C-alpha cells in the first residue's frame, strides 16, 4: 500500500513572515495527520527557516530545484550536498517551468535525479505534455519518453525511491483541470512503463502524483483513483486553509478508492 503524499510548491512566492506563520500552523495541524505524507517546498531563501520549524514533525521540507554538481564555480546554483547539509529531505526536479523558462533538458534532469538519489534526497520527478501535444493525441508517448529519459541508468533500488508527478503543462496555474479520469489514464501508463523497465515490485512502490490547478473543490475527482497517490500543489498550497483542506481530502479517502 503506497502512502499518499501532498507536496506544496510555493514557486517564487511568499515572504519570511508568511512562510513562518504557515509553517507553525501546518506543524500543529500535521500532528493529527498520519495517513498522508506532507511536504513543503518554499523558495530556497526560506528553506532553512522551514527545516527548523518542521524539525521533530512529520512534514518534509525541500527545494524546487538544484544543480547536479556537489560544489564549484556555478554562480547562483545550490547543490544536493547543501540541501542535505541543512536537513531538507526532498527536491522537485524537472518542473515544467524549469523546462520551459530555464531550458532544462531530459538529460540534465536525469543527472539531477541521480545526484538527488546519491545524496539520499527524495526526488519529485515532474513530467507532462503541453496543450499542442495533448490535442494531437500524443500525450502518452510524450510522457513515456520523458519518464524513460529521466530514469536512464537509474537502478531499481533507486527508482523505487522516486516520486513522479504527472503535471500536464496546460493545467498548471491556468485553472484548467485535467479530469481525474484523464490523469488516471496517463498515471496508469507511467506505472506500466515503470513495470516494463524494472518490475512489478518497483511499479507497486513508486508514488505517482497528479499536479495542475488542484483545489479543495476538484481534488476528490483525482484522489479517488487507486493509481493517483497524491498531488503536487502550486497556487492552492500558498493558502493554509486551502492546502489543509486538500490534505484532508487525501487523508479521508481511505477505502473508497476506484480501480479504473
Ligand atoms: C505546480 O506548480 O506544480 C502546479 C501544479 O501549480 P498549480 O497547482 O498552481 O497549477
């Protein structure tokens, strides 16, 4: 049984005061939640503050990106060793905004995944198609290729530690939601790809999330599917009440999941 996880991606938002307020409230709330994992990925300047707030809690803290090298003359970058050094545990990699605005390639994302695994960080590996690809009916092959390129030369014991987030680009920050049924189809395909490449054991372990305009009033449509193990939440994760409502949906779904 895979444990569901909700991950907040604050992107380049929030400030020190709001991050702290959110952190203290979420820490308190998380004491009541054991059936779902929770993670918060703030901008890097607030990372250590949140790591300290969530110390001795079950909330994971992580970064939204990192470089694959350990140190050196790479101005503006942070390394896996640094993320680990401050006791952050998780890292979002290959987010579509990184791919689109910072021209990250599948090859670079593969290097970053390997670097995260080497440093015992949990990678959240993002994949997803744009609108044009979806409208041409090519989303499954596009996403499958991203998955396989990202996982190149990663062995099965490492692969099972990776969290994959399926995030159709056209649904990110747009308010357009990919239906639970459509998201489930692609997520099932991703699980099948993992099974083909590795084994059923690995594909049963890998958590695969949906991401794209998740809100408390639409997420029950996604989380009801057996194969959808949680969500990567952008805009809605900045509001404490909204994010905790979304976590509650996942925590309360339990035995009613749909195997479609
Ligand atoms: C994201 O940033 O990964 C995301 C899914 O954003 P939003 O929830 O705002 O669409």
